[in-house]
C-alpha cells in the first residue's frame, strides 16, 4: 500500500512493529546470528593470533583501530560494516582482542621515564630481564615512541668563554 503522507507511513510502521514486536525481534536476532556465523566462516573460523575456533568467543576487530569512526558515521551493526569493507577487519578471540586494546592504550609511552625504561630494555636483554619486561614488548614500545619524539635529545647551546 503506497503512502503519500510520510507521517501516515511512520505511524503505520510503528503500529505494525508494536503488533509484531516479538516476531520481528526474534527474526532479526536469528538473522544477525546467521550472518555472523557466515562471516566467521569467510574469515577462516579461527583467531588470527592464537587459533581459537569457538565462534562464541570470536570478534571482528578493526585492524587500524578505527572502530570509533564507524560508530560515529553510522549506528549499524558490526555485521554491516564487515560486509561493506572486509579488508578493514580481522577475526580475533576476545582475549587477543582485549590484549590488543590494552597495548594500544598504553603505547606509545606516556612519560619520558617510561620511554627511557623501554628504550633501555629494548637494547639490553639483561636489563629487560632485570626489570621484568619482555624485550619484544620493549622493542614495540621503542618503535611506537620513535614517531612521538619523546626521546629526542634537545641541542644545548654552546656557551663561548
């Protein structure tokens, strides 16, 4: 039935939804679950880091950590974002996804002291062991800090005597 008046159409849609709420909500829930499982299958059915394959714990992760942009642009479900641009996503289990987020939040170093510690640990396995930091982690920090300039030595002006 074509609607000429947008208000009438809106009223009709709202009343139809209210009358069929239980059925429509269940249908949508099942459709999303089915689409999610199909996408998981397309992405290889396992975590990119640890090979976990339980679909209950698998998440679609934004590779470039730009999920906030998708949320800002649209309120669509993640399934639609993954379908629109699958190259922006990877499949991670919840543990690996949280680890990635943890490291993203603390890198690069938040202070000059932290940057110096990580730089020293990155260049000395003995020091890394002494302070209890994995050298691979220290190297990642050091690489992340390189672009910030936090460790740059400022040139001191020479004073003539």
